[in-house]
């Protein structure tokens, strides 16, 4: 499947193919650096959801009618 108009990949498969193409254009050193940066970001994000304010569903809201 070719990218839709505008040149952007659409859907999961289009995005996956675009990411694979990007990875193939990188040198092994660039791929390693990308992996290191990605892992650093994921380590920072890990656990942050525990500290986020909880979302309430309408039926759980004590002020709901």
C-alpha cells in the first residue's frame, strides 16, 4: 500500500513500514544511539502514570446528577 495523499503513512502497517525504512537508512552506530535514547526516554516515563491524577468515569463522579 502506498502512502496516502500528503505522503504520510496511514494505519498500523503503513507506520510500521515507514519506521522500518527509516531504520534501514541508519548506520549501525546511529541505530545504537537511537536505541539508547529510546530506552532512556522509556525509563523516565516508566511509573509516571502512578503519579498522574486519576480519571473518573461519570458514574464514579460524586458530583454527578
